C-alpha cells in the first residue's frame, strides 16, 4: 500500500495522530448565542466517531457521496471527516446556492445523504428532493423550526450521533476497518468549480492531493500547532478545505467558527488569528471602512493618522522584510505602532497575524502596501481547485503586489507559446467526476494541467505575473490585445467601484459596465448631504458619474503606459442600475463575473454604448432574497471617457 507523509494516508489518520499527540489541545471553537464553545482534538474525535457510527447505522456505504450544506460550523467539518471515515466522499455545497444549483450538484454526484445546517437548507433540499432519484436521508444540525416536519427520512444530527453511540459495539469494528483501509490515492473530497463558462464540474481530490498540499504549504510558511484560524469562507471552496481541514489536521491547530456573517468582524477581533486568509474584496472593504471612520474623526486625529501612515508606507515593508532601516526611522515606527498601527490592527482583528494571504483576484497595490506597512505579513498566492489551491506562493522577503510569486514547493510550471500557464504537482486533481472529456482537455497524460490563465515569468526574479483568463484574452479589430481582467482589476482598486465588466473583443474600442460600492459611495453621499432613495438613484447621480469617470480616465492613463495593452483603454461607460448577483446568474458563488452571460443579458446596454447613445431605457429581471422574481426598470446615462492617444508601434518605428 502507498504510504503518505510520515505514514499518514488520510484525514481520519491525521485525526488519530492528533488525538495521540495533542489530544487536550483546542481543535475547534464556535461562537453561539454570544459564547465561545471549545472542543479539544480528543473531544472532536469522539463527536466525529459517533456521527460516523450513526451514518453507518443509516446505511452509508464506501463510495457514497454525502452532500454537506451550511455555514462554517464544527459539526459540518466533523461531518466531512465522518463521511471519509465511513469510506464515503464529502461534497460540500455553497450555502447561498439556490435550490436549482443544489439540484444540479446533488443530482450529478448522486448524493444519497445530505447533512444540512438548519431549516433554510432543509427547505431547499425538500423543494428539489423529487428530482433527486438517489436521495435517501437528510440530517439537520439546528433543530429550531423542525418539529412539525415529516421525519421519516429526516434526522436530528444529535439523534444520529446518539444512535451511533448506542450501536457502537455493533459497528465499531467495521468502522475501524473502513478507516484503516483508506489509501493515499483514495478520494478525499469532491468540490464543484464555480462554473463561469457552464455547469460546475466535480473536482475529485485524493488524500494524496490534500495532504501533500497541506504539508508543503504549512512547512513553507512555518505554520505551528498553536496557530489560530478563522473559518468563515464558503466550505464548498477549496481554500477553506485546505486551511480548515488539510492544514489544520496536518499541523493540529485550532479552527474557529464565527457566530454569523453579521458578527464576523467582532469575532475576528476576539479570536485575533495568527494565520488568516481573505479575498481582496474583504481587505478593500476593511480599508474603506477605516478611511470612512477617519473622515469622521477630529482634525487632530486625522493629522496623526496620515502622518504616521505616510511614515509606515515608507519604512514598514522594509522593517517587515528585515531590511536595513535607520534607528531614527525605527523609533518613529515604534511610536506609530503605539499611537496608530497597533490600535488599528487590534480594531481589525489583525494584531496577531503572522501569515496572511489573499488570492482569487488581483489586489490593488495601494491596498496591499497599506496592510504590509502596518507590519501585517500579507502575501499573495495563485491557485485553483484543481491544484488543491497552491500553484505559486510568495516567499518572505520577496513579497510584491504586482506578481503572484514563485512556484509553490513541489509545483512545476511552464508557459505555452500562446501564453497559457500550465502546472503539475502532487496536488493535481484526480479527475472531473463523470466528465472524462473535460478531464482530458484540462490534464494531459504527463499530468500537466491547463490553468486557462495567461501569464509570464519575469526575467531575473522568476516571479509569475498573470495577465488575464486565456479565454478572455483576444484581439480588437485594430489588432490590439484585449485583456479585460487587467483593466477591470485596476478599476476595482478604487473603493467606489465594486465590480467592472469590460467589453471590446473584435471591436475597435473598449466600453465598460460599472457597479458602485454602496457602502463607500453611500457614505460619501451622506457626508455631502446628498439624498437618495435607492441604489439605482445613487448610481445615476451626476456627481457619482463624475467620480467614476475620473477613476476610469486615471486607469486609461495607466493602461496607456503599457505598449502591449494600451488599446484596452475605456472609451465609454455606464453605471449599472443593479448590483451583479450570483442569484441572477451574473456571477459565480465565488463572485467571479460571468462575462458572456452579462454580455448577452445586457445586450441592449452594450449596443447603446457602441452606437453613441446618450441614454438607454432598460428592464431587467431580478431574483429577490425569498426567491421571487421581479423587474427593475431604469434609464441609464452613458458617458464618454478621455483616452490617451497611442501611436501604433509600426508608425513609431518609422
């Protein structure tokens, strides 16, 4: 039998080791009703075993798929490990997925069992259960509101555990046999891709994939057993699985689950994690809130803040990287730590962060540098579900805002002639479930995986730079390169802009849709006594349009400096009358824009931007929180943006 790292061949095997080596150390915490509850590794193992026995009692067999739906809770993490212990495969789903999306995933994987967090998720499964021909039993964690439901195939989580404990003598030998039989190349988890271009694909990851990726990344960043993480990102996302299962079980550190999304920032401050991950949008939102609060502060506090932040931006990153900084600058930085940086990090919950990561989208250089100036070791990584997250990482001392780092330990990378990035590593996925065609298209016989991203290695540094999605990189009718993501990311660096979608492939110029950030723009409106009744009204306010136009023209000037991408300057734009929404099919659950869907859905708006119209009337179907459909009607103002003239290379050469 193929042995894993140090003889550990599965996540349940890592659990057994942690019970032996650090059984009394905290493994999980959860805040409920305002109080933190804690479980040691030994206590968590007992809960997991009881649930596994209960699942066997319900008929879970090796190879079954167990769907898991809900927010981050210890019970749902236990459910994944319990399923693995039974020889089954956990399939976490996005908790904000609508019933139709759940129906596809559960039907595709043929889930016989579903474990739900609460009544909301149970109701969604009941709505689609008639279409799920293999579905047999559902388990719910939170019993509130569940008393009058038909419990023929519906079970209380605690009751399933109680039945497991009662039947321990009957099932324990079989459970141990299944657990001990788990191999390094057996399935560990199945995670569905976000589905930007079609139906989500089930990415099968093995124990080898998860453990090797967790081991190498934990060693790279010197993660420790006494580290703390906050588990708040979707459980269906590969990053959460690696951080909250893979690395947590490999190193034996504690996973903390917040009470709710509403209490996240409070819980973050209380836990003060030492290891932290957030997508750029969260870092951007926190910085926006800080700057909003500073606008409301006294003139003296504002002056102190800006004085010390200016100093931090100049010397903070060098101090963080261990570079030489004068004694006077270090003393001034220590004073700033006492007066500004320390209180600010404490207010954000970052006072103990040793290693912080951001990924998924490009982060604005100013935002990235702001956090590093405070002494927070924030780094970028580049990864995919198919890679068990890690493709590139940034070593300490080589952290930059404009690259995604060097190949992660054990990862090989090559760039194809067309610029597409390929990799292979121990974390490379097994297959797309029931989709051999897509598996063959993505991974070749030698294990090289096509990322779908275009990029290049910088000469000298060996750092990888990602330009755009390879499928989105195209040509304009002028022959100029079209790389929309590059421009969109620059636009999203502004706190006022939440999302941007650029069009221009096959056209003579680029145009853009903009979503404003309601928090940032709404606060500006409040400070300037500008009344508005809705997002739609604020989005079309002349001063808002002036501000957005200014941002676009600044980005145009920046883009014009890059000879290769200068043709991607935005000539015309509009601010959309609604936020792009996953429920309306315009984004994925991980907030990736579905460019083709948006282009088709708002074809009338794209046409108006190109035909020179000053305004356009449109009607758009939207989905409300309760699932009802409705229509938004709006007349949108279209604007021109100044562009920087670019001399074609052929002319310049003459």
